[in-house]
C-alpha cells in the first residue's frame, strides 16, 4: 500500500513513497514496493520527471536490504515506468509511445497521440552512393543521394535516431525537415507512397546510441529497417531507425485466414 506525498521534479527534493510492507505475506518485498509506485505513476499521481529517493535511502527507511530496494526500482525501469540518469537519479519516465504498424511518419504518429514533437538534424549531406547504398535505393553506384540523420524527441525526451537515404531529386531541404515529417514533405513533392517493406528487430545500444537516446550503455533498443516504394516500384526512401525500447513499442493487428 502506498500514499502520495508532494512529488518532486528533477533537481528538487526526491519523492518518498509511503509504503506499508506486510512481512508476513508470501508476496516478495520488492513486489510490495514496486507495485504501489507503479500505480501512482500509471494513475498520474506521479508525473513524468518526478525524482524518487535512491535505493540506499529507500532500503534504510523501509528496513529492507539494498538488493531488495534495487530490485524493486529496476522492475519499474524494466517496465519503462522509471528512468535512471547518471548524476541525477531515478525519474518517472514520460508516457510510453505506442506506434501502429502503418505507412505513416513517426512525427505524425507522435503528434496524433498528443505528444510535443521536435527534431534535431545531426547530418544532412548529398553524396555519391556507395555500392551498398545504391543497392538499397535501386540506383547506380556513384549516383547522388541524400544521407540524413535525425533525432526525434517526444515531450523533450529523445525517442528515436532516424537515418534515411533518399534519391536527391525528391529530398526535402534541411530547414523543411526541422519542422515537418519526411513523408509529408515528399507528398508535397507529388511523391506517392504506396507500400513499404519493413523489418523490426531488437538489440542493445552502442555507447553513442545510448548517449543520444539518454539511455544507459547496453540498454535495449528496437530497430526498424524500411524501404518505401512509389506506384512504379521505385524506391523513394530507405531508412534504418533505432527506438528506445523503454519508451516505444510497435502495434499491429493480426487476422486469421
């Protein structure tokens, strides 16, 4: 059981959950700690950015072992409800992003879900296609293509690293991409997006990816490799994207034959 006292944002006094433990119960102590906190997060009592007390203080206050307190908090981290930040502490995570498996842009999906979306472009260049890039886009090696790398933010939190290859003649400008979705900008250029082949995967983040996504090194990430086609079968975009597994999931509906 837990009651909420005044919550604390990042940098303020940590929030201390008032939890009553039943040491005679067969329910593990770490579970008795984690679940009341999860309830406070899910019902909105603890808003995103609230900083919780550290595991050492929690263990001493609740008179449990430090591994028990650590296991309770880690359970919430694994469920995407809490985020650990070096030098800051343990914070309530922003709401999880659920994305339908449709031929839509991440920006429009996030906006439709009510998130404040922003973009940082880390790379934008026109260059001669390598053999691998030419194969991905279905063009000749050496043909000029666009290579674009972006970080997408939802509610000021990094959610994805987006890497795209496009034919140069239909590539939006860097300024346009800072404010609009790639797919919407392509449609304005009369590019019709009819189908895509997409492969979803999972792996651990590299040190650079973890830093860009504000995750710990080795954190789980989702990957998506997508090739998009116009009605003639021309490849109009090839993307390799990385998403925070702690903040992001794909959704799809399956039908029986």
